[in-house]
């Protein structure tokens, strides 16, 4: 199947190692991976000798869910990470602007401000299949109409990206898909997406975090290597590297909890958070089982960080780096982050904690953007010879 996209997966580079970047969802906590990516981009540019290089020049596929989808979309069009950071810092308060009182039974924040800011940043007319996209992008959202996860990519070989289709996914606006992936129920209104030109029809989309892929790293690996999606990348430690960034895990230990407190309203707030946390950790565990883990905090006290641990997959299918932290006083103090008490309770909409979240990201970058990580990303990368890693 052919494509008119300016696509980075060129036949001449078929034997080049592939790089996947994955970014979790997490609302305003998305500032944590943003700060890590700012530093990663800076050091990659410095080490490669290409001062104008951006992350799109170093990754073949960038996956994101919710807030991570916004970052992934920005990377795909070549936005420098410092611009993405500036956008979030300057607009977070506006995007979390309270909705009119008569709308608050449906959602807390004004969808007009939220939508307008994303549209302006990503470009109103940029589509999933636009030639402006400089690398592969994969966005996760939930189709509430069909009760199914939607994994949407600009991959020209995907079945629903065939240009002759009336409802080709490549015609969808990039900003609209990013906004749909970030449409967290309670916080924001869902996004209505129209597909088809001759016979248009509508789907209602909500936050991709509700699919079980708030951490999309393992899904991105499957997408890149599973036949029906069309990419068919080779899977081995040498040929594929996955870098996965989290938005911090918040742990709430409530020793005073009693069954009588666990009513309807308690469950409305607690159950989605608990399910998202569990699925995030499961995706991380899958990556460490099928991939060779080179970096990552302990998943739990039972399995640890899985580095060097036996699994049912003796020949690992990719090299894996996980950058994340628990947002607890103990772990944040280890990172040297000031005032960890306030950070430990950070919510998805806690805009007041933006500066603290940035400090967490900067501390993670200082710890985890290592020479080993840079070596894996630069060796055989686009436009960079292995000899330039010294």
C-alpha cells in the first residue's frame, strides 16, 4: 500500500534500529514528562551535533494518551519541547477555567477555552495525514459511541488510513484527536468527531485513560510489530528501543478508611483512579517482561524493577527505559524536590502545583537522562552515525 506522506519509515532505512517514545496521561501532571523531554531533547541535540534537532528527529513513533497525546502531537509536528512547555505553563490556568454554573452537572471546566488553546497550538488545519508531521504519532482515545478503544496513527499502512476510503482517518484534524484523547469525564466535555465526506457520521470520544492504555507504551510496541497494523518492525533488543515517561503515581494510604465511608460518591472519585493506576502498572510490567529493562523505578515491593529478572520471554523483544516516580513524600525527598507534602496530593487539575510538578520533572531529568539512554537513542538513529556517540 502506497502513501503520499513524507514518512520517516523509508525502505532505504529498513535495517535501522527503531525508537518509540511513549507518554502517559495525567492532566497537569503532564508537566513532569515535559520537563524530562526538554532536557532529553537538549542533550540529544548537543550529543548529535545538530543544534536544531528536535525529538521528531530521534523517534520513529511517538505515542500518547490524554495529556500525553497533546505532547505527542506537538512532537510529531516538530515543535521544540521548550515551546510545548511554554504553552502548557502559560495556558494551564485558562484550559482549566471553570465552566458556566449551568454546565457543571456535566463537566467542571469550560470546553471552549480548552478547545481553542489546543487548536491554536497544534494548528487548526493540520490533519493526521498532513505532510507537516515529521514522525509517526499514535494517539489513544475511547470511542464512547461504540464502547471501544481507538488507537489512531498516521501510519499510512494502517487499514483505516487508506486514502481511497471515504472515512479515511488521515483526514481527521490533529488538534481534534488530541483534544478527544484528553477529554477526561467530569473535567471536560466529550469531543464529537465527524468521519466521512460523502456519508458523514459522528462518534463521541472521551479520555483515552479510560481504555486501559493511559500508559500506552506496550500498546505502541504491539502496534509497531503486529502484522495487521502494517509496520512490521523487527523486534529485538538491538533493533527496537522503547522510552516510556510517566506523570507520577499518587498513592493515598488511608489508615482511617472504614466501609461506611465507601459510599456512591467515594466510589465515583476513587474507582476510576484506582483502575487507571492498576492498568498503568500492568502496562509497565508487560514492558519489563517482554523487553530488557535498562531503567525504571520499582513497580512494587514484590517484583521490584525487573532489571535482570527471569520472565517467560528469555529473548527480549526490545530495550526498555521507564522514567517515572511515586509522588510520595519519601520518593520526592529522595529526588530532592522541595515541599514534597504538597506534591503528594497532586490532582489532575491541580494547576496551583504546576511549579512543583516542574521541579519533579527537572529532578527526574537530572537523574534519568543518562549517557546510556542517549547512547541507545543515538546509535544508528536518523541522520546520526554510531561513531558520533563518543
